[in-house]
C-alpha cells in the first residue's frame, strides 16, 4: 500500500514539474517575442520620425500618430486606401522643383493629362464659332 502511494506521489510530482517547466518555457517565449515586436516598432518609429524631421515642415509626432492609426497592427492587405487619407493630409508630399518623374506612375500622370487635354479640345470644338473667335483674341 505504501509503495502504491509512493508511486502516485512520484508521478504527481513529475507531472507538476513537467507542467511548471512547460509554463516557464511558454512565458519565456512570449516575453522574447513581445520584446522583439516592441523593439522593432520602436526602431521603425525612430526611423520614421527622423526622416520626417529631415524633410521638415511637418508635425512629425502628429504624422506618426496618424500613421499608427491608419496602419499599425493591421493586416496590410486589409487596410483600405481611405485609411491613409488623414496621413496624406497630415504630411502632403510637395513635388520637388526641376525633377523629372519617372516610372509607371509618371505614365499614368501623362495619360491622365493627355485625356484631360483631349477632353478640353473636344469641348472647345463644340463651341459656337463666335465664341471661338472671342477666345482667340
């Protein structure tokens, strides 16, 4: 009888040790992951704000706060473009003088401008001849 109790106590003690070790491992892993996530966010914030300061003319803390509300903690594939409107308003991009815009976005800008010019041309073709003569002078 005593031997059976000893075996139960030993099994119970082993089980408690195993559970305790498992809990400690889980806590340590969670702490490391959380620390890495917070460090990464802090590093990103410092890079974001330092570059904002380099550009100048912006309230960088407000811009960071707006960015955080629009993007941080969200799945990038699930963030609608409307979420960025406040960020765009907080830090509007000022085009650089004497710079040529290249790439796919430049092509779309050129196409839009071309479409606008064509639309304006069509409108002017529809004007009355007397109105056209006034516009020429």
